[in-house]
């Protein structure tokens, strides 16, 4: 059975290779900083599942201190010049898109069909992990196609991969850090305090006030947690079900569905949803860390109003 | 109330522009200590949650492939391709991508898009090329176009995925309602995601076409 652990080991080997490249990069005066950062990250993938939680915590702390105090410097990029790229792009033509399209093609086919492949009744891939394993398979296939097609030097994929990950830098680990913070918020009961504050101080006299409190509450709580999935259980059991469904006899299907979508509006507005908002800003080398959020803000705000109105008009029709 | 101090740390830290990794770590310790958890236990909680959420980082496996393709001119080729479409503009291109992303997400095919594998190598360079047909871009305009490419990917995914019945969010909604003694069919939840999906396309689509007009005006002012 292909388990997630194998994919993690693959990722660990890749980050380990990035770390070694930094260690060998004598041109960078801060090479050890980057080498230790990516090295610690590699360890969390290679053996993290077997280490005690505290040791993993220390690894995380080391990474945070390296990136947060002093910062990471990108290594020397040994890539091609814009002119060379124009020439090779003209030579290879539209075939260049093939490896890039292999990734989603294999990922989608894998997601759809991998779960049906069984040996002696045991599925090849555990159904819960099929999307991630399929993505990893897509990358491996694309890499094979790319290497056969382009015949690059042996180290080129890892060199270029390191160039790309250097442009992302610390933002690459931010989504995991935020997931960890979300877990701590949940343990400490932050959600229940927020839900209680809202219900204590907003007078729920009309169904419109109750609907708005629920949708805006979902969005605000998602902004804090960075994740609508974390906000939903708290807000639906705190406000949605007791007030809208039991109190005002709202349809639970409409309330729940549009409540979740109101949370997604919050996701568009928050740096806490790092993999959607901060990571792309780094990947696209934007000058403004919040550039993606600024562009999304108006759509997020309008859609929150739209969801609120939809819920108000349709939740109470029977 | 005291446990909200961590939230305050996040808001202030992000607003002041400190390194987010540092802000998040401090916020975690502040929250934990306010809730009466020993700092060492907070450290262990951090380690545990970091390890269990490693799956979000699997997307980085694509960087060697994308990097390799960029080395031989993938972005340049994407630009040539779009330069041959005379009717292509930034807004229209991103409008098509928004629709494509919404439809594929509604079919459960979320892994077709994404920032590392789709936006950086293909969509953003195409959008920039569509604008460059009318002359060179200044830095700020380029940044706005790139940010819009990322936004189209996010908005398309968020307001498409809930139409797919087996999506994580639909299953979560169903599970939470079930715990509270309410049984609903996933399909009925998914149906109620359709009005929002359609309105999102109309509203964000209109904003994308307005972006074209804004870029046009900026060009006229400069020339």
C-alpha cells in the first residue's frame, strides 16, 4: 500500500537536497542559515513521524528563529538568461507545456481511479490520502517526461527547484505554522469565547440580525483562524442551529451551506490563510505581501453581503 | 477573555509587518500560557500540529519540474502563445480561467489549478503578455496583474468546490449537522452552493472586465 509516509520521505529528500546545495554555496555569506533552515524542514518530513512532539517543536522553533530573526537570503541562482530562454522556448515550441500539463492530468486521473486499484482486497492507496498521493505521482511523471524531452544536466531540476523555493522562502512553511496555531486556538477554546461574546452582545430580535450575525461571524472567525473549516463547527453550534434553525425555524440546509460560503469570503480577506494569500504573493514575487488580499477584498466583501441576503430570503421559506 | 490575547498578537504583529513565522509562534505561546498550558506543552503541541499538517506542503514537490520548465522558457512560451490571440486581454483571459477553475472545482477536480503548478508558470505570464501587447508595463501594473491571476485561482476554487458532493467542506457540514441530530443529503447542501457560485462569477467577472478598463485608462494617461 502506498502511504502518505512515502510521499513525505520524497519531500524530505528534496528539501534535504536544497539544504545541501545551500551548504555548498560558498558565494552566500549566510549559507549556513539557509542550510540549517531547509535541513530542519527536511528532518520533519524524513523522520518527523517517529520523533517525540517536543523534538519536532524544537525543530520548528529553530526554523522560526532562523527565518524570523535576520531572515533567509536566496542562494546564487545558476539559471539561464532571458535570451537563452527565448531561444529554447522557440525551439521546443508548445511541447514545453506537456510536462506542465502532465501534473494535473495524472493528479486528476489518480484521484478518480487510484481508489479502485486493489491487491488482495487491500487498496493500493488509502482513499483518504488519494489526492495527495496522486499529486506526487503527477510530479514524478512530469519530471520523467521533462527529463526525457529536454535532457537537462542531472542536477538541473534540483538546482531550479531550489531557485524557486528560495523565492518563496519562509512563506513555504507558514501554512503549517498557521495550522499549528489553529490547533492551539482550538485547545485553548478561543472559538467558544468569540461565539459567546457575539451572542452576549448582539440583540437577536429579528431574523435579519440573527442571519447577519451568523454570516459575519463566520467570516470574522475565519479571518482569525485562517480556515472556514475551523470556524464552522463553532459558529453553527453557537449561533446557526440554536438561533436560526430552532429560534427562527430556518432551513438547516440553507443555513449551513451559505454559512460555510460566508466563511470562504473571510478566507479571501486574511493573511492567516497563508497558502491562498501569502504563498502566492511570494511565488509571484509581489512587492506587497498583502497584494493578493487587496485584489480579493472587494469580491470577498460583496459576496459576504450576497450570501447574507440569499440566506435571509431563502432560509425561512417552507 | 484572556485567551483572545493571542489573536491580538496576530493582528498587531501582522499589521506592524513583523515576520509572520515569528508572530504566529509568539501568538501560540501567548494563547497557550493564557489558557494555563505549560510552555513546554505548547512547544509539543506546535511540533505535533506541524507534523500532522505536513500534507499542505506536498504541493512544493512541483518546484523541480516547474523550475526546470522555466529554465527552458516555459513562461516565455506562454507569453508567445497569448500574444498570438489578438482579442485576449488581461480581464478576458482571467475571466476564462475563473470559469474554468469554478467548473473543474465543481466536478471535484481541484488539483487542476493551484498557484505553484498553474498560476506562476502559465496564468500569470499569459496575463502579463496580454497586457504587454499594448506596450511595456510599469512595475506596479505588473504587480496588480499578477495579484489578479492569483485571486482568480482562489475565487474560482472557493466558489466552485462546494458544488461537488464529496468535497471536504460538504462532508464536514454533514458531519457537524449529524452530531446535532439533523440528517441532510450532501446533494441538497451542494445545490445551495450553486446560486453563490453563479453570482460570484458575475461579480468577480465584472470586476475583471473593469480591470481592463482601468489598465486602458492608465495607458491613456501615460501616453
